[in-house]
């Protein structure tokens, strides 16, 4: 069922996808199967489609950082991959059972997607090699991987990668460079890619290659993936999560107060029934 006030964004082989605004970002209301079934329709478009797997940091940055908001304006769809986003959508009346977590969606695609041609960009040399191996193992050799590169470090590396993408003509390009590096790459290069779907999934490369551990399922269900990740990489992630999680909480509180005050004003200003 379509959530009230939302807009239909694309028809796939399965159900259509819908969006709902949350803290200024239009989040797609979907699930793993529906999103996967929509990929062929997106890949058939004559222009490229950029999809972001969106956590609380990205939503907060899009709301508070004008430069990052401009960079991510080239994205077509934002998929909610953090449980606090799902809780927020539920508070707005959206019936969404679970997030569509980037690493899990990538694994789901590796196991089930057999119709499209794929390309991996990102990760270390070790991660890239192991991810290619896992793609073959998980799919039983049915996943159509046409190329992979770990050789992006600076914008100077982009021309060679873009040339390879043009030559191989993949339907789906998976980008795992981390935030904000991967968003900047999409902003700079989306217009130079002729067609296909570009998915920015960051940490998904490491998880599916087996080079980094993901949070246990119970922590993920409770929205505590960030706690586990801090425990694994405290020097890199502690400051980031403290900053953007705090921003996200205050943004939610501010919007909730705004909605409350608006409802009070609307109630008092509504003409009384006679």
C-alpha cells in the first residue's frame, strides 16, 4: 500500500517503490526483494541512476552540510540502511519492517541476481580479490561480474576507470570507497557514465569479502551497529559517530517539536464547527 503523501518513483518487475521525506532526505520505502527486482528496470534506462544506502550520518550531513547536500543532490534514490531511520519512518506512519542494509543487500544480490552485468570499484587489493572470489562462491558462478578495480585513490585515477567501465558496459556499478569519498566520486563522474546503476555501499565490500567483521544480528536489530564498529575501529570511527549521531538526535528532536507546535497552531486556528 502506498504511504499517504508519498510519490511513486519507479516500477520494477515486482512492486513499485515509494519515497517518504525524513529530515529532508527522500527515503525509499522498500525491502531487499523489491529493490533487487527493480534493478533491471533501472538498468534499462538510457541515463545512469545513482543509489545511496543512507545511514544517520548521511541524513545528518545532508541536512547540516551545504557542500555535502550539493554533492549528494546528483543521487536519484536514498535507501534507508540504518534502524533509527526505520524507527523515524514508522513514527511518520510508514509501515516498513526492516532497513535495507547495504552489506546485506550486496550479499542478497550476490546470492540471487543473475540477469545483470556487475562491476566492483573500491576496497583494498586484498578486499577486491576476496570479494570477487565470494561473488563466484555465493552465486554458484551465476553472478555476472565483468570487472573489478581497487585502483582508485585520487581523482587522477578516474579516467582509466571510466574508460574500463565504458568498455565493459556493466549494468550495475558497486562503489565502496567510504563516505564522503564515494559520494564525491559519484558527483564528479555520474554524468560521464553512459548508463547503468551506481550503488554506493562503502563498508559492504569489506563485510562481504570477509576482511572486516560486521555487528552481530542482535546488535543490528537494536540499532547498535555503530557501537560494534567503534569497538573494531575506535580511532577512526569514535569521533565520527559521536558527532553525527548527536546531530541526528537533535535534528529529530527539533523536527518533532516543530510538528507538535504546528499541530497545536493548526488546531487553535481551525474555525470552530457551529
